C-alpha cells in the first residue's frame, strides 16, 4: 500500500504540497491528476523515497516498489534481456552460482564430485522456489507487449532512442510484478498497440498502483479511483476518469449555486443594515446581523483555471514546393530504418507521420531538419523556407541551471525582455515564475518552455516530433487548435489521433523502412 499523512514539501520559496493525506490499499488502482506543476511527480518521488517530506510521512508498506520515472536516465551497455534480469537479483545470483558449479563439476575429481552434484541439486530447488524457470518467459511476454522485437533483446540498452529507453524502464518496472507500482506518464511515446497492451496488463494488476498520466481514455480503462491534486492537497473521487469528471463538474456547479444563494442572502442582510443603521430603535438588530455576517464562512465561486493562450504564425511565404526528400535511406549500425524514401511536401500542407515506435518517423524528421545526415539520398528545401524543429525530447535538452527567462532568451537573443515575458505569460509563466530554475519544473512545464522557445523562432515551416507528449489536456487542446489555424507548412510525427483527425491534410504511414500515404485520411 501507499500512504501520505500530513505531508508538506517546498522547493525554495515555492510551496508545492501542504497537509497532503491519502492511502492506497492493496489491489487499488488509482490515478493522480492535476494541472502541470501541481506536484504530481513530487508525490510519486515522496512515496518512492526519492525525496523526503518537510513535514509528515509518506511511503509504502507491504512489499517491493516498482517505479517508472519520467526521466529514465538509462545508459546501460548491457543487453536488453540482461537488463531485465536485474529485476530478479535472487534468481540471477542462483543462476550464476549454478554456472560456477557446472564448471567445477567439469573439472572435479571423484572425491569432490558428489558434494558438487548435491550442491547443484539444492541450487536447482532454490531456483525453482524463486520461480526462476518462468522468468525468461515473463520477460519475453512483457517485451513483446511493449513492442520490442526478438532482435532487440540482444541490443545494448544504451543504443535505444529516448522513447524506447522509456519502454525499457517501463518493462523493468512491470516485469517482476512488484506489490506496489508507481508510474509517471507511462503512455508517453507508446503507440496504440503498446498502450492497449499496457492498459490490459494494469487492469489485471493485483497490487497497489498509483499512475500519473494526462491520458483520460487510458485512465478509464485502468483505474477505479482518482485523486485530484490542486493547491497542495488532494480530493478523492470514486470511479474512473470519466466518473471523476462528472462528479467534479457536479460538485463545482453545486458550489456555484451555494455561493450564489449566500451572496443573495448577504446582500439582503446588508440592505437591512444600511437601511436601519441610523435608527436607534433598530441598533440592536443591526448589531446582531453584523455579528452574524462576520461569522459566516464565505463560499467562493469556482475560479476558472488559467490556460495557455497562443497562436502560431508563419513568417513569410514559401515557394509552392517546400520539401523534397529523394531516395533517403538510413541505418543505425545493422538496423535499417529507412530505405529509398521519397517524400514531397507542398506549401500550406499539414503532413502527419504515423506508425509504430522505431519505424523511422523521428529519423525522417531529423534528416529533414538537417540534424542527421542520411546514409543515402538527398533533402532539398525551398529557398524561402524558414524551418523550426521541435524534437520529442526537446524539453529534456533544456539547461537545468538556467531560469525560465534565461532559457528562452538563449533561443531568441535578439528579442527584448518584454517580448520574452509576454510570450512566457502566454504559457502561464507570469511574474516571478519566469525566475524558476528549469531543474524544478515538471515535465509539462518544461514542455511549455520548449513550446515558448518554438513560438519565438521566426518560421514558415514547423517540424514537430510528438509535440503533445507531457502536455496536460488543456495545453494539448490549445496546441492542436493553434496548429489547426496555422497558415504555414507542417510536418509532424505523432501517435495523437487528434492531430490526424483535426490537423492533418496528408497522413503518411512510416513502416517497414518505407513511407506510404494513407489516402482515407485526406482532408483537403
């Protein structure tokens, strides 16, 4: 189980949590929701023991904890399967001792042989007791579910891209099926097949689960309770994410009705006080009502949450033919991802690349952006094309030692501070918030900084790699609306169905080293 009892946590002058209390029992699957920067990842770190609370207690009881962090930091040179075996240290130690005993048996004389064989038999029993014979199959099932190929199992973990490294970390958290499980944005970088597999896996999980994600549809499939984290404390709602939304909407409507009734009653009492304040015969009644009013606990109306507000505008007009990729091929070592790919993008087209992770979408975008040289082929841009590129891990490339203001200033050194502050204000960094260090920002806040940097770059062509990852539902919706209105040219890789349905004028599937247009998704 997980628990928090009267927890408070601050980072410098910023109070993130205060008097936070909740419990998650064995067998409960709970979603933790709230706006970016509310402290969701901080809660998970406190429960995992990565952070210590300033006050109160937080942690887990009743067994091991599996924890998927947003930042995996995995740079292992071990193979994928070897890294998975690290989740089973007891079985791994027995297996290594079995190997040593087997070598000793091969070299032993008759006097030592009986003792070694007896030792080997005991080790076989111990291996069976820790379920060692089923570990390989368990690892295979999880890796298959998350989309790893058979060939991937021998690859060094450090060779995988950022999105795949997140899957490696997720597999590590899942494969041992610990009694307690913390997952921070597990669906980021997952394609639809892997997301469906993960939902089914978690729906059958029998331990205590706390999951942070902005994917409401995923939460609907998995959780039976939702904790809403706002202003440093949580409120619990029974049911899945859709149930939570309905309950909260009803709760807010009831609060507004109660506030309206109270306002009417207070206005009536104040009219009486003003009318009879000067009359000596009513002095006692006036004083009595004034005392009553002073004791009333005011019901505040629902405050509309601040939301990002921005537009993406093209700077200048390009020629009709904007981008031509001709005969593009690329391989990472022996791993061929693109072969003889041709792609033609015209002015004002909004092209979305879809396909499974590892199919080559990000590689093609990097080649188009000029940040990766293809093994073969050529890329030709229009003469007046001004390109801005948003990498799917751009939020991770921010300098953690800079303030938010310093980070955007580095991307747009010619812009005056008033322009930088205005742009940051559109992304909810207002007042002293622009002086926050990047290191203390949540994943969603870092993504907003990266979007602000994109907005400050003059461009008429946008190359976007998974731009909606890490964004909360409101910011994601605002970005999609801005891309709908964008009058420039767009080339985007994404698993987000809303980008395909609402933004794309052309959809291309990247798979089996090639690119083909999906005609049924045309919008123009």
